[in-house]
């Protein structure tokens, strides 16, 4: 009997053919595409019927107050708006929305069969299949390398023509407001490391003085927020050229993302980070020192992108390039100089307080390293496969891996870091480098910046395990003159070790005063020392972690041991436990339900006054209503130990999750979600607690 597949819109001869079809790649791909479209629909709205005197730019600005907008498409009388969160759409659809006393028409977005899905950067990346013929046709490594580089990289003329037109469009529009503005490219399109699908990074210098403080400014003065607002407005007014605009105003370096419609190039622009321009020129200079370096970096960059090591939320391409430069600086290779060597003979020039100039004409010793590119690949993978990335800070500044402990105070910093030492001593509330991360790679100019601060422990392990596999590949193919290096290197899968242990860090930072009792003000000696504030924050976070396990994931939690610190009634007694650097709490957790899976499908409209923890617990309660309709397993599907450790330098709580006897893949699935979700729930709940206290203060004083 014939069967029909709704996903693929095809008819199958019988049930046997249908079962074979739904387990195939084509069906899986179409199903994934369908889910992708559904996810966009759930986060998007169709808006029309706004007042005639309102522009589409004003409409978009109006909706920004409801939530972060990922992209939008505006016409004269309607707009399609895609938000980052589904809850924003649920909220807007649940009530009438007025703009200037005019009721808007808001409908859910629907894709029709002939409607194109938005173009994304992920949809235009290269795969090994696109290059497979090259490695099968060419017979030597050198000929394969030439063909590979031609296949993945545009030539210099194409780069200038393609990306130059985007810069010309930007300059033309920004000159309307900033007559003397300059548009500077940076990133891979400057260093020569771009692929055909690479996006464009741009720094726009407005050509006018910028006042950093947003307070008490004169109307004619330009502040960062004012520049961002004007830049956003200029782009929105040319939405036939600049489309899919996404605003990220609250990042360390605020950026505006868009797609340049005439060339289909994705672009990020900022008005602050001129250091990016300096870094790009440094990398370009390094690559010019040896003809082997650019091909080496391109191969490693493609390898990292192919296996998901580099990219959004992983190791950035900039960080990956610095890892290669650091590897090449090591004495056993000495193929490129350190930044200290380059800066030793020139008068310093500063950008944002950091020396960025160097002597490009410095006389360098000819390298004695004659290794081939395949040999350098092997050495790179071997170098990082066993490197202790957890305890060292890699510094291209001086080419050394320093222990993290030397960054604990300015006095312990090596002499090569004298500018960083001066910055710490002379700056009020200096921003210190984040060394409490699984991977630390210091920026060569901005010495307080860890360029891998967003890389989590799982990505570091993933990178190193792939280095081990790729090292073995390089060793294997040496016997056939590396003829099969590319074909095996780009296809050899790495068997990843099952995670037996996962580490997470919850920082104190802004939330240290959350949870303090009202009578804290009566204890100035304790507040002066900071002990009670810190201990109270520890207790608050500990309770939140336990509540998340119990209320959100419905785990059975057993408190094995607890080293409680000073209690409120003893806070005026001097005790050694105040200065104890680490104390531990151990939670034994058993779970019978997979409540970390499918949570997005159970979201609903919540009261805005609910905390993040209460919202997540409510979702779990709703899921449990369905799960209780079927018999529960008497054997736990997940079992792990959570060790909660208090840290004081910096003030933080470290969580170590150790797998005990979980069902297949359960611990990995859960820990992956926890790495993304735990800090988010805790930060939002602590923020909710702070806001609640602020609201309560007036009533207390009245």
C-alpha cells in the first residue's frame, strides 16, 4: 500500500520503502530544514497598520524595547521581525500593542512553499565534498596544495573588488553625517586568510573627537551610544542595500551586523575597536616573513572549521591564528619574532592605552628551520595535543607560556609585561585579564585581553583530541610523500572520550550583595572586611544550584557533606574559616526523567515578575504532567556527583560534575546543556533578586 511523506512531499510504494526513506539522509536533511523554518516562525511576527507618519525605522526601534531583534525585513506598509527569543513573540501575540495610540496589526509569521529561507553564513560554507575531486585528481602534495588554495580562497584582486565595494557603500552613507569618516577593513580580508564565504569586519573612524562619558554631554559632542544610534539609523534608511540588520549594542565592542545586498556579503561594523585594525596588520606582517606560513594557516583554519573547532562560540579564527604564531615563535622553530623583539627599537605609539606599533624593518636572523608544510602541520598538532592549556597563559608578546599564578598580582608579572603592570597600577578599577578560563591566550597588544575567554573546557578537549588524531594522520601519510594527507586529514573522525568530569565556574562580580539580611547595615566591621557579603553570596549560589537540580531537573539530591562557614549569629567573631581559601559541598544526584530535552516545546507565557528559576521550574512541572501518564523507570537514567567548591581569588563558585553510572550519552547531554544554561539561570535569578530588593527599599524606608 502506497505511503506519503509529508516532510519530503513524495509518495512511496509501500511501508518497506517508507521505512527506508525516513531513515535516509535526504529525509533527515528535509526534516532538519523544516524544524529550522518552524524555529524561525516561532520567533517572528508580521507587523502592519502602523500610523502613516511613522517610518519603518521608527517601528523597528519601537519593537527593540520588547527584546533583541535578530533580523528584519521592512517594506512601506509591513515588516517581518525575527526576535532572539520565542517568549517575546508569545508576549506580543497575547495582547493588543499600540504605537502612538494606534493599534498595530500583529500576526504570526508563516513560511509558504515558494518563500525563500533567509540566507545565513552557515549555508554558504565549504565542505570536504566540494573539494574531494581536487585530492583525487592531483597526484602530489604540492599540486594538491595549489589547487586547494585556489578552491578556498579568492585572489587579491577579487578581494579588493568584492569587499572594497562594501566599504565604498559604507563610506558613501556615513559621509552624510561624518564628512571626514574613514572606513577600515580588518580581519581575514586584510591578513590574506579569507575564504570565499568569509564575512567582512569593518572599523569606522568618524573623524571627530569622541567623549567616552555619557553624562552631562553637550549637544554637539559625540559619545559611543550616540554614534551607534546614528550609525544604526543610517543603515536602516538604506535597507535596500543593507539588509538583515542585527544590533548588538551591549557587547564589549558594540557592533552592527548586516548583509550587503548587492554583493551578498555579511558584515560586522564597529565604531570603537581600532585595535582590531592593528592586530590584522601585525598578522599580515608575520605571514609575509615566510612563504610557508600562509598556506599552513589556511590548512589549519579549514581543518578547524570543518570539524567545528573554530567558529561562533568556539575558538575564533583570530585566536587560532595567534595559536599558530605562538607555536612558530618557540625556540626550536624560531620562524617568527616575538612582539617584544619587534617593539624593542621603535618609539611607542598608543591606541586605547596600548603600544601597537613595531619595527617592520627590523633585521631578523634567517631561520634555520627548513621543515616542509606537512612537517610543520605535524609539529603544530603534536605541540598542542599534550599542552597544559589549563595552567598556562600563552603570550605571543614574548613567545612564552607563563603560569597563570604570575598574573595574580602586578608585582609577579614578568618584565616583558611592564606595560600591563603600569596599566594595573595607574588605572582606576582596571579590567584584568580573565585567567580563570580553560584556555588563556593573551592578545599581543591589548595585554589585559584573553582572546579565548569564551572558549569552554569541552571545546579545549575537543581541540586537543582532534590534534592527537591529526598528528597520527600526518605520521601515517609520511611514507607516501603526503599524497593522501588532505584526503585523510579532512575526513578522519576523532573518537571523543566520554566526559567523566565537567567543570563550570559561577563568578561573584556584580552579585556579591544578593541575599544580605536587612540588619547587615548594623555590622560595619563585617562589611568592611567583606567576609559576610562573600559568605552570604556563597550560600545563595549553593542554594540556587541545589534548587535548580531539584526543581528544574527533578533530581533526587542528597547532601553528603557541607563545610558551612560563619553563621549570622557568629559573624562578629574572628575565625580562621573567614580566610579559608576553599571549602567544599558535595551533592549526590539521581535523575529519572530527561527534563533537559525538549524544553523549548513546552514554553508558555509567564508573568514578567517571575524569576528565571521559577519559570524553568514551571516548564518542568508542565513536562512532568505528561511524563507521569507513562510508567516511570525504577532505575535512574543519570547519576553524578556535584562538588561545589568556594574560591576567593577571584570570588567564585566552581562546580565539578563527575559521572557515576549514567545511561549511554545521558551525562554528556545533560552536562552540555548545563554548561550553557546554569550560569544563565543563576545570573537572571540573582538579577531578579536585586531588582526585587530595589523595589522593596522605598516601602521599608517609609
